[in-house]
């Protein structure tokens, strides 16, 4: 079944020059298409909407500071089983636990700065795409 997912290449990915490498991995999947792509400096209001479920958790403020620290590549990717597929391609949040061949396994350094966000469900993808690309909703 064709789906859409939101992908964020976080400030560490941008700073380290990994946008092309990560996008290349997504593009090499035969049935996936990037339908929106923009480099943005995100504002706090956008991030608060995106990370609303994490308010009050100990990592929330450090996460917000990190995500405000530099530009982010914001993508919408469409294709067959793209939600589970991009999450598998990203690998677990902890780069130590991420397998070689995954984005975090190959390039991750620390848990908090973990290179990539990918929607975890169809509901999350729909909500997140509306935040970043309201015209696509």
C-alpha cells in the first residue's frame, strides 16, 4: 500500500554534510519518491507542534535546543510501505544499537543528535505533514 511519511534530516546531518548521502539512500529504494524537499531553519512554534507529545519529558528542552541549532532538511517521501521502510533505513535511535547499513548505524554518534526523524505511523505521518507542509494535507 502506498503511503506518505515525513522525514527530517536534523541539524547534525546538515552540519556534517550528510544530506546527499541520506537522500541518496532514500532515492535508491525503487518504489519511493521524494514529493517535497526543503531546507529550513525551524521556529520554536513549529517544533512545539511537532514534539507536543514529549512536553515535560527530561529530554524535551535539550531536543528543542538541538533542533533550533541549525537548518533541517524537511522531506515528504511516498511509496510502498514507506513508513516502516524509512524507519528501518534510519535504524534505532541509539547508534550503538543501530546495525551497519542503517543511517544511524553508519553515521550516528550520540542518542540525542541522531541525524533523522521519520514518522512512526500513518496517523503521525498525516499529522506531521500538516505541520510542515499544510498545502499537501
